[in-house]
């Protein structure tokens, strides 16, 4: 876990690492210090994933308001 910055990871890699952090914490085998470090890392990864999901959702909104909406209107006009 050390040495990786959240921005250096793809969304999929961040989710995979977050799942591993959760599994490690749920195992109950971490010391208090390691648990705190894992919690902090998990919070960083969660923030990164939420940000990327929000960005993707915004991109979808832009597409729906532009290209996809026009495509749908063209399809309706072509069906008539």
C-alpha cells in the first residue's frame, strides 16, 4: 500500500485496492496502528472513486443533453 498515491491508480485499481483494504481490516489481524493506516488509505481510495464516479456521471449528463439527445430525436424523425 505504501508509495501509491490515489491519483496514480485507475478507477478499477483503486476499487480493487479498496476491497483488499476492507478484507484486511475485516480479518481482525491488523494491529491498531495498521488498522488506522488502512482506514486512512481506504478513505483516500473511497474519495478518489467517488470523485471519478461523479466525473463520469457529469460526462453522461453532458452527453444526454447534447449528442445522445440529438441522436434520439433523429431516430424518431427517421421512424416517421
